């Protein structure tokens, strides 16, 4: 039992150890407001604390087969970059930020109107949003523990040979 739990713990820790020291967070000064043009400042911090310099982040917007990439430039403050995003047309747009350091960060989709700012962010659940990583991890841990306990119960139920 102990070996099984140790193996489970090691298998869960390996992915996090492989990426230790390399993650960044991205904060937006404002979400899109539904108008066609969105001026946004991105704050990129390593481990959520240290401003990251000399990056080339991008804001990527997608809808159906349309994809546009907008480069962000340094904004004059440590770890802050500025981009001007122009949504190609009305509709529901998905957008992500490629931080140019460790990951691409997803945000809830936004509904863009006719340029009058008359739309709002779309509920991610209603559009099939992205995967829920914490939930998936919790389910995996629960399944592993259930399997370990079932194996232990099965071993206890068998009579010992004499």
C-alpha cells in the first residue's frame, strides 16, 4: 500500500517539477468591452511576482476560421506591455495571450458588437470554455486513491495460505 501511494505521489509531482521555475502570470488592465478596438496593457510576472523584461508577447483573437495576432510592445514600466487589438468583425471572439515566456493564457470569450461597446464578455460555460485543470487533477487523485483502497480491501478479503 505504501509503495502504491508513494508511486502515485511521485507521478503527480513529476509534471510540476518539470515546469518548476518557469511559469508566468498575465494580468490585463481591462477586458475587451465589446467594441472593435481594444487597447490593453499586459502585466507579465514570473511566479506572479517578478516583472519579466525583453519579452515579445502577443494577443491572439480567433473566431471560426479567422485568426489575428497582435504584438505587444514594452509600455515603459517593468513587466508591462501594450497592445492594440482590432477585432475583425462582430461576433463571439476567443482571445489568448502568448506571454513569450512559458505559456499561452486563455481568457473568457467576448461578444463584440458593432463598435458601440454594446456587448459584454460571454459566459465561458455557455461556449464550452477551456478544460478545468484543477477539477481534472482532483478527479485523477480521487481515482488513484479509490484504486489504492480497492486493492487494499481486495488483499484483506483473500484468505492467507497456510
